[in-house]
C-alpha cells in the first residue's frame, strides 16, 4: 500500500464508530486492537493496527501503519490460527535454536 492509501483508509474509518480500543505498546511499535461498529450500528468488526515510528532523513517523525480488518465470522478461525502459531513459536524458537518442524506437523488447511 502507498501512503495515499493510508490517508484514504483513515478517512474512511471515521464513518464507523469506535466501540472499544486496546493499545499494546511493544519495544519498537504499538499495536491497536479496535472494535468498530458499521454505519447504522448493525454490525461490528475488529481492526488490528501496527504502528511503527520512523525518523525521516530531515529529522521529522512519521508513522508507518499496517492494518488488518477482521470480521466477526472470521474471529474463531483467526483466533485458532494465531494461537497455533504462537504455541509453535514458543515451543520451537524460544530456546534460541530453530527446530525443524516434522512434515506431519505442518498445517495444510487453507
């Protein structure tokens, strides 16, 4: 996406209403979990935004943002997939050594 796309998407977000927001500050970035209502407040969805501060050559600060829109019908599958991946990473990578996954353990569902 180009910067123009970010500007347009942030303008479009104002047509929805924020219901709940939870920022999570990490070392070099901040994540925002936002529950938003659609126009007319007949439905809702979740946005997950990664915001990373970057210093330009002229010394000014800008923010790179990446956003995922997650709709309620996808919550369970997304949550299951995220939990599986986090579990795999914790099990295989936190000892400082990459362990090759056995072919029978690789996920094949798409």
